[in-house]
């Protein structure tokens, strides 16, 4: 069953800071990620949050509303990590467009490296694990929840990233080739979350601590450098 927006009660500004509401959002991301929309009962959601069962319809109108709110919350959490950086890059691109002085490849490479290293650190963090489980389910069987995360945080990040990829490659960022190269680029760091256990086992790491995270960020820089090298050779 796909969650429907009908019947969802909109939260007021005051409720958005309510501890009970925040507990439900945090717990629901974990529960929905592990069991899916159909497998997560309202009782399991309330118990995981440590709140009364009636809190779900009170704050979200029902399980469907909670599911969609959880997706929006994931988008907000991701944006809290990458939003400032993304906006800084967008501002720089807009200034270049306004001045009629396009970014050079070197600057585009530096900005793209910053993006990829920021995302790499996020993907290897423990904080991102429940988000990934939730989003992987939505990638496999997308619902309205996917559209909210995609429109709110994924699409804006992809737009900025492929602008930089296009500059580096000397190609139109709207082409399928640049879009595919952008996904390949991001996939190079996303694998550290999607194949988390395999990476730890292969590298014989116990966890992603500061040293391991630094190694992954260094690799992100190498991936961007490789892209830049291929662009200069074309």
C-alpha cells in the first residue's frame, strides 16, 4: 500500500518543535526503514517513540501522514548538512552567470570536490544509516514520499553538481551524458553507505572513525580529479 496524502493533518508552527512530534519523526524513520510502510504498525511506531498511540493521529492524521512527514524530515536533516554548502555553490554559479564570466575548470573542480567530500562524510556517518534504509525502500518502490525528498533536497543538489560536472567536461549539463556522469560520481561515495558492511570487512576496519572518514574524503577528491582529467583530454 502506498501512503496517501488525503487525511493528513498539517502541523502548526508550534507543533513542529514539540518533543513528542520530534520523537515520533525520529523513531518512525528507523521503523519504516526496517519494516516498510505496510510492515510498520502504529503500535510499533508509538512504542519505538515512547509515546501514546493517539499521538500519531493528533500530530500527523494517521500513519500515512507520519510516513510523509518522516520523508520530509529526512530531507531537512540532509539539508542541514549540505544546504549551506549547496547554497554557496549556487550563489557562485549565479554570480558567474550574471557577470558573464563562466567558472573555469579549476574552480569547478574545487567546488565539486567540496561537495563530494561533504557528502562522503555524511554517508559514512552513523547518523545517515536509518535515512538510507528508508530511502532505499523508496528508490525500489517510490511513493509520494520519494517525490518529497527528491524535490526538496535531491534535485537541487543534482542540479548544482551537474552544472559543475558540465563545466569540467566542457559539455551541456542538460545532456544525458553529463547527468549519468553525475550519478556515477555520486555513486562513488554513496557506496560507502549502501555497501557499508562489505567496505568495513574488506578494509578490516572496525568502524568509520575520523581516520577512516578522512581516507574516504581523500578518495572523493581523487574521483573528482579523475573526472577533471578525462574532461581535459576530450
